[in-house]
C-alpha cells in the first residue's frame, strides 16, 4: 500500500480513537454539574467556573490527539 | 485548498532563524498589555474608572488565589497576573483580521499566517520554562537546598518519577496552550474554505439551469453561496474568544497550583 494512504488511515484512526476518552470525560463532567445544580440551584455560579476550567483541561486531551494528527499529516515526512 | 499549518515567515537575524510573524504579534501583544496597564495605574482614583475597575477585579481574583500560599504568598501575585494578561491578549489578538496584511506586498504574510503569538510552540514553551524556573526558584528560596528533598519522598525509588514530573508539567502546559489555539485556527481555516472548495461554477450553473429553471443568473447564485459559506466560521470565532479566556485561566491556575505545591510545608 502506498505510504500516503497509510498516513491518511493513521490520521483518521488517531483522531477517532483520541476523542473517545475526552468525550466520555466531558459527558461525566456535564452529568455531574447538572446533577449538582439540580440538587442545589443556588451553587450554580460558584461551581460553573470549576466546570469550565475542568472542561478546558479535558478538551486539551482531545486536542493532544489533534496535535498527533497534525504531526503525522503535515510535519513528519 | 491549501493549508499553512505551522509555517512561519522565517527571517535570519544575527545568525538565528526568527519567526517574524510571531515576533511582530508578540511585540504588539506586549505593547497592548503595557499600554493598558500603564493607563490603568497612571491615574488612580478612589472611585475607579472603568479600566481601573477591570484591573482591580483581576488583581483581586489573583490575590485570592495566592492568599493560601502562606505569609509570602502575596509575592507570587504579579507573575500570575502578568502571565494571564499576556496569554489572554495573545490569544485574542489572533482574532483580528490579519489577512488584510496580504494587501501589502513587502509583508510576506502568505508564507505564514499572522495569528496569535501563542500558536507558535516556541512562545508557549518559553512561558512554560519561565513557570518551571519560577516554581523551583520560589521553592528553593523558601526552603533552601531542602527543597530537593521532595524528590526522595515518599521513598527513594520514586526519584525518577518525581523528576519526570518536572519535565511533564512544562511540557503539558506548553502543549495545551499551543494546541488549543492552533486547533481553533485550523478549524476556522477549514470551515472558511469548506464551501469554496466544495463548490464549482459548473455545478452551480447546472443547478440554476435544471432545478431553478434559469430564473436566477448562475454567477449571482455562485457569489451569494460563497458569501454565505464565508460566514460559516463565525460561531467558531465566538467560541475561540471563550477558549482564549479559558486557556489563559487554566495556564494561570495550574501555575499557581505548581507554585503553591513548591512552597507548601511538608
């Protein structure tokens, strides 16, 4: 098989498997914050900032996968 | 559709390869931060003006972060504020319409995109190394040579892992900021060129002839579709403003966590 074809397959597999974990993590974080706001609606302003920071940290994991994709596709020859 | 990812306008200055686009936006960022900071503290009033109120809020937030770092914690507030202001200004500056610089032929903006200075790994790596040196130095300053005892805790064979932590921390700090900003720019670039790369004038003229029955001129339809397609990255741009704030906050919060870990009493 041609090497460039393998490269495209590797890019697709890397981003595809790479976003599974952060997706689960974001789902769990959203579930937790919605449950806690439903239980105590008055804490929304206090805990939502931690959610945003946590979501930023979780999202960074998916972006590491994107970084690997960029490395495979555009930087490494 | 062509991609320019990680390409920079390289200029050789004094034997060093310099990314000129990053350097220019970096200096603009520094100028903006210094200008507004001087403007805010230049005319301090008891009833704050709007700009002074913004800076007072920032100082209050970061003072509350460093409050629980012990009696010397107040010393670490300025570096956190400086990092936050620099990173958020650097992230937001990438949303300015730098493409307009392509009209000036002497600026080789086509070789590399003018964008956020933080989409260059060199800038974020430098920031992360500043953080690494700063938290080790503040730990050494407080505890003397005894700071390095924490490498041998809890048992001696954990030493390689504790040392690995000092490599992983700046690496993830740099990569997180760099990759988030770069991913946003790639997303905007891909969405901005998506419609233009999918459409062809022949397909549009065939669509006008067959489906619309020739009631509209095909070049009108083509241009209107291109215009609407160029509006596609707008929501992502708003999201990028949010991401810029969150990433600056994450960088600063992690820095404060590392510093408070280094100065904590064991």
